[in-house]
C-alpha cells in the first residue's frame, strides 16, 4: 500500500558544521514513496520534527542509509518511533528491531520500544555512511508498513583530539519524557553542565545532556570532545572507583 509521505528530516548532532550537509538514500520501493534528497536540521529540532509531514514509512527488509560526507565516529542514535500523531500511532505499524550496518564492516541490532517518546541508544561504528535495515515490526491496525518520525545521530570527528577528565555532572533534573540509552524504562536525567576537578566548567547540547541515574551525583572519569562554545560531548563516562 503506497503511502503519501515526505522525507524524514534527519537531525544530526555534530562536531563540524560540514556534518549538516548530510544525504539520505533509500531502497526500493522507498524511492517511490519519499524524496531522498535529504534535509538539514540541527539536533535541537528533533522534537519539532515529530509531525505527520515528517513521518516516513519503512517496509520490512528495506533500509535508510545516512551519508555524513566525511569519516565520523558515531556514539549514539536517537529515534522517535511510529507515525507522528497520537491519534494514528497504533493505526500504523512501528519498528520493533533494526540492524545498523557501519562502513567499517561492523553491525549492531537495536530493539525499539513501542512508544512515541524519543529513545536513545549507545552505538559504536565509524565511517562516512551508516545503513539502517528494518528487521521486525510492531503490527498496526490499518497498515503493515512501520514508520519512524525522527532519527538523529551523535558522534565526533576522529581527527579531533579527545580529552580525559574527572569531575561530576551538575544541575541534574529527572526527565519525564526520554527513554534510557539502552531503550529500557530506566529514567534519564538532564544535566546542564559538567564541572571538572581542575575547576573548568563545560556546557552540554541536545541529546548529550541526558544521562542514566548511576552517572548522576557521583564522581566520574569522562572521555569527551570539547566543541565550539565550550560544550563537552561525552563519549564515555564511568563512576570513579
């Protein structure tokens, strides 16, 4: 059943501005259903993208391929599952599992929760391209084609020097809307800044501000990249032993 849809607007949390010049390719028959030219958007606009006009149907076994136009290292992916309308969410199928295929030859299977709330997953892959193949679906009442209404990636340019810090997150507030990094029900905490033991204070941006409970109110070892505006993108965080 052919659905009249527009392109899923890819939002990308990036280190370099060039990352915004991304492209999206799709497999047949998706090429007949959506415009595959791609759109630019910042990571902060993920919630705004969740509208019926930005929902894309992804048939079982088909794929979406995201090209970042330069080698990158990916650290997380955020997905908004299903048709972007509360009234029609159960009418259309949703993605249950998808397989990410990385340009470095690796692959990773992700299980999506059946919710219209954003879900963030830790991922580990590198290269200029990642392909997402739909492998299982939640059936809909009126349609067998699953839908996604938002996809964003976070990562960094491997040519940029990483920093290693000790310190803790500050200004943390429990989030009421986000799912955990693993897609489970564990709540996330929005933390406004990171205070390093050397006295430096770093801000955060978009999805990088959310952290699981065991990283809140404890001393941490952190590996990250300092981005423009003194924003710390955390690549790895572990409680200090």
